[in-house]
């Protein structure tokens, strides 16, 4: 068994993930997709694709795009393969060492993955590397600006080894700008009384 706490956690939870987190996954997927500005023929990377729910929904609304999913947990990818078309490429890999060539994607989307990443600066550099000039980043995650997420972050740091940290919107904006992303906008919102979220949008330099 892997010693990586994220892989351990989600290998164990994979079979019940979709049913257990149905509301949360659907709400965050819709919030993220509503902020995507897609063009026909776009090549999109879903970083931390999990069981493939975002890809599945994305292909329903934009069947002309090409989507690649990446996740560090083989058990989650196995579930994604069961619900996605065989044409969708799914790869096992890490956010801090993306297994793709430079300038491979027009869009990179990520939902509820950033708070697990141990080296956020390296992950953001990798996101920038695989995006084309003028490429678009749309990243949704928990937001530490909300007191409910502050309590959740505190509890998870004590009792859940998979969790790393939750960020304020201003911290994510600073991380993206420091890496060279342009036109960075971070929106905060709630999907219910508990979950305070943010979605960051940014462009790579042309």
C-alpha cells in the first residue's frame, strides 16, 4: 500500500465517493463549469479529476472539446473509466510533476484538489508549464476566508493526514501572480452554510 496519505485516503473512499459527496461534487462542478470560457477544439486538463464527474458533465455541454484527466489515485481513475467515453485519456500522476509536454493544453481546470498539494508553488509552476501561451486556468477550492472552513481546516490538520492546508483568496491570488499568471481573479462564494468556496481564474502570458 502507498505511504502517500492522499492515495491511502482516496483508495479507501473511492467506492463510496460519488454517493457520499453527491451534493458537494455537483455544486462545485457546476460552479466551476459556469466560469469556463470554452472554445471549439480546446484541449482541457482536469487536474485531480477523481471519479470523472466534471469531465462527464463538461462533455455533455461541450462535446467538441478534448479532455484529459489526471489523478494520483488509481482507484478513483478506475471509477472514472467506467463512466467516461473511451476517447477520454486518463492518466495517473502528481500535480507537482505533470506527465505532459510544455504548452499541451488550452485550459486547465481543477476542483477541490489544491488543499491536498504539499508544494503549491511547484504545482502552480507545472500548471503554467503545460498551458499554452494565453492558456486559461480555472481552479476551485475551499476558502479559508469563511469561518466554517477555518474550523474544518483546523480539525483536518489534527486528524486527517491527507489534508494539507486551506488558503485565503488573497493567498491564491498572490501565488498565481508570483508564478507569472496574468489577469488573476479570485471569486468567493458559498454553496451552502458549510462550504465556503473560491474559484480562481487566470491566464498565461502570450
